[in-house]
């Protein structure tokens, strides 16, 4: 075996690095984390200095064992996990685990980091090792402890007060709050009508549009013209005054400089990949990981981009020099600034030793590596490459023109002046824009409008004045890109966690993504209301951001992690204890009163139940027992009306009688809509139980009977035993017990006695649940 053993996190990275080093180096993967907190109460002990109880991660134990085996013949262990807190923690945990197994006797251990997987970077790192940074490890441990303490104490309270399976998270919950608050803004939004007037104008056969800016000498505001009648009166007035002509009273020309955006950091890469490529944050990080860890190209396996988890916009000096050289060769000196561009990192706690996300070589153009990349890898690499090249190019120059057009000639008395304003822009010099242009969220892309050459005193033809109706629009729901941007602005979480936050919100069914926009579900809104009402400090944006600042201070050795945990835990634990006693389930689920049922006179309410949202007629105080009905898939607690709620109680519906005399009923159960005939049930899938007809139901019943007939191999109705075709082959059932048929026996040839014997054997076998198996 080799004298030197290098440990990285992934086998792909190990494979790439192995090719750079000689026979004296063996490279192995830990496959991520090797230890984690024990998954039960007491994993973090606040009473004993927040002592953390770890255990080896079972699925990775064989990889740890393989590392231990390789260490037997190695002299030096190089820990080369990722260059961030998580990577530092993985190295520390691996070291602790190997120590506990007594595998490090007489071994030298070194920590090495590299931000790009290229031959030079790897060899440079090996020659300049360091010790594990205990400050970075403590910051990661503090983060893990906080997440555990919140999750393991707040989630059970949600289970008790709302329903099982819910979770709360230190960062997840403020993110949910953002989405729910935006939804509330949209629901509270009052639409207002307003009108604008636009003039279609022509000069030397060139047509353009101008918008009314001043009416009778007063600048128009958004809601000055509120209806069509008022708009038409103004159109008639101005048309009469203008008599088919408008006069140029002012021409403003400005040249604006547009600078390139900074190279990518994790959050901006996620945002731009979402806007331009339609990639989710999680998918973006997965593809970026592949580009970072190594792609086999003509020159061999090489990492195409630098480390993709970073909040720094810094570029290494050698990278800047290479970029300037590339721009000079491929675009010319005219597109290169006199001095390199330096960007300031916005994140106040950015790790400045890190670099921005950039290609490891500017000369490795997207087209030159396209044949080696999958389509999604190529798209992301091209985006990163273009953004990086553009950041060191000259600014673009935009010629801006604004023209005032009056219904009267130039006058010193402007009291009665009516002015239309036309604006236009042309790109005078592309600069960096020939390589890359950033997209913006929720802004309509406007084309460049070119206006004809005009000067003060010119007269133009007025073709017509048009009234245009508009309505104010509510704020847009968050997209992945805008949510990531907002989380970053608030300082909630860190770039490396955004993809996980978004994924968790969807997995917990707190939000759904429709048309690439986040909508909170009923359960998401109930959970958010509970948390903001009863645990507001812990889902407060500023509180969450300050906690992130504290964690960053720990990583810089400016603060000790234990006092920060103590400061958090005391008030939080007291709040948990208090709310467990003082908040009833009725209060937690926040029933919404809809009105009175006209038949019974009882109140109708919408609420969250253990199996999802439902409506209820009556209450505990009602004489009659309350009635319940589940909401339909497109209905929400916050928006369902009294009329819609009462409609839900029309189920179960009696459809009629089948030809063989069975009554047919349509209804909705825990597992969706169904029809019942006799004692049998059939799922009706996408059919609507409120509108399905008897004919449609009979058709489904006949289809079910045909499918069942094909399923039956043998039937013994007198003893209620059947041999059926199952997913894994024929089996015997009596409705209570199932028995497999031995491979050496034919289902068709089995006698009733043999079948009954197999069922007896099956019933006598001890049953082991999956959950019990999992615990072993």
C-alpha cells in the first residue's frame, strides 16, 4: 500500500485527485459525514456543557473500515475534505473515530484544503498542510446543536398540538414565514384601477409612442385618472387642443455606464441558474458538484470550476491575470479595463480565503469541453464561464434619450402645458454585454426603443391619443431565485443551506411549487401561524440572522460556542414548557369560522385535522354530534367559502342501484375519492365524487370485476379462500392470512387441503414489523 493516504468526501473527487499524484499516494472517500448525533433525545445535553453524543453513521461504516485497513501500511494521513465548516467537521469526526478505534498510533495526520481540483492546486495543498481548525469545528458543532435542540423540542410540540409528522427548524421556519407572509399580502391586496394616456406619434415616417406626463401643468400621478370616462374626456380635450400636432419642447441625452456583475457565489449561482436555465437550487448544486469534482476531458480528469459553496466574490490574482490575458487575445485590448475589476463581498461574514465560483481555466471555453459534458453540465459551465469572463471586461455604454412633446409651442407660461414624454435607449458600446447579461426577477424585460432624431422646436404628427386601462398587481409569489435572494438579504441560513431549506419545505408539504412559484399549503400556514404566534422570537428574521452572525464569530475565534448555546437554550426551553401547558389544540389549529349552516343553525368552520384540512358543522357545545368533511384538493382553509363548505357535506352521495341489485355510493375517504357497491370499494382516481353518475360508476365496477377475474386463479367461495395473481406471483389468501406457494408446486394443481395447510403454516409464523427490523 501507499505511504500517504488522502481522504476526500466523494469517490468522484478521489478518482480525479488520484490521477495527479504518484504511486506513494492512495486516495479514498469518506462518502460524506462519518458520525452524527444519536437520533434520540439526549443527543445534546444542556445540563453538562452541551455535551454531544455521536455515533458512527451505519451506511458509511464500511468506508471507515476500508480507510482503517489502508492506514495499516500508511505513514501519513492527509484529510482533504471540503474547504468549509462542514468539510472541517467531517475531517475532525473522522479523526476522532479513527482515534477511538486506535488506528492512529504512530501516524502523522495533516489537514489540506484546495478550492479547485487541478494538478497544481492539489500539489500545492499537499506541500502546505495545516492542523484542523477547531474554531471551524466548534462553529459547525454549535450549528448542529442548535438545529437539534430546536427540532427535537419544537417538532414534538407541533405533533401534539396540530398533527404528527410535522417539523420545525431554526432556518426552515423563518423561510416558511416569508412564503406565508407573501401569500397573506396577496390575499389582502386590493386591486385598484388606473388609466394612462399614450400618444402614437410620427416624425419623418418613423413612429414611436409617448406617454402623458403632465396635464394642465401638473405632473400626473398613478391614480390621477381612475376610470375610462375620465380618461376619454381628457383624450377629447387634448385631441382638440393638439389639432394633430405635438411640439418638441425638450430633448435630454445621457450616456449611462452599466458595469458587469460580480462573479458567482453560491446564492447568485442558484438564482441565475433558476432564472436562465430553469434549474432548482438543489439541482444546480448537484451539477456544480460534478463540475468541481472532475470531468474526464482530453487532458485527463480535471475539475472545471472552483469550489461551489462560497460567499466570497474574490478572485485569485493568477485567475485575474489569466482572464485579462484571455480577454486581450479573444476580444482585444479595447474591451479590457486599464485596471482589474475588484468586487466587494456583500456578505459581512464571507470567508475571504475562499474564491468566487469560476472556471479553473478561462482558456477552457464551453465549446472546447462541450463534447465531454452532459447537456445540463454544459449549460451550467457556460453560465459560470461567461459570468466570469464578463466580470473583467469593460462596462457597457447605454445612450439614453428622453423627449418632451407638448400640445402647444414653447411658452414661458407652463401652467396649462400638457406634456407627453417619450424615452428610448440604444447600446452605444456592448462591452461585457457581448458575453453575458444578467436576468432580473419579476421585472418585465423591455426591448431597446430607438427614437428618431429630434430637436427642440420640431413639430411631429399626432396620429391618435389612446386611453390605456391598468390594474395594480399584488406582489409576486417567491420563485426559487427570489426566495434565495431574500434569504440572503435577511441573513437567514448560509449559501450552502439554501437548497436544503427549499427541499425540506416541499418534502414536509408546507409549500408546493406551482408554475415555478411557492404557494404555502394549509398545513404550512397552520404551522407558521402557530410558530409566529407562540415562538415569534425564534422565527424572527433579525434573531435568525444574529444567530448566524454568532456562528460566524465562533468560526473566527471571536466568541466561545458554549455561552451562545446557553443564551439560546434557557429562554427557548422555558417557552416550550409554557406553551405545552397553555396552548390548547383548538387554539393551535386556528379554526376559521365560515358562518352558520342554514339547515341546522350550527356554526360552520374550516380547520386542520390529523389527516389534513377539513370543514366541520357544529361544535362541542352543539346538541348534535359535529359533522366533518375533508376539503377537496383545490380548496384551502384560508379561502373556502360557506357555500363551498356546505357543498362538501353532500357526500356520501347515493347514485342508485346496479343491475345485480347493489346500492352504489360515492364519497371521499382518507385515501381519496371512491365508490362503494355492496361491501366493496373502488378508487375512482381523478373522477369527481360530487358529479360522477351511476352510469360512470357501473362502468368502473365492471372494469374492476374484469380485473379481479383475471387476478383469480382458483376460488373456493364455500370457505372464503382464493389463489390470486399478485405482484410477486401467485399467492393464497383467506382475507386474513396470505401464504406463498412453494416454487416446486403449481397453483392450479393445489388441492383445498394443501391450500389450507399452507395458510395454517403462514398464520403460525411470527410476524416482524419493518420498524422492528430497522431498529436492529
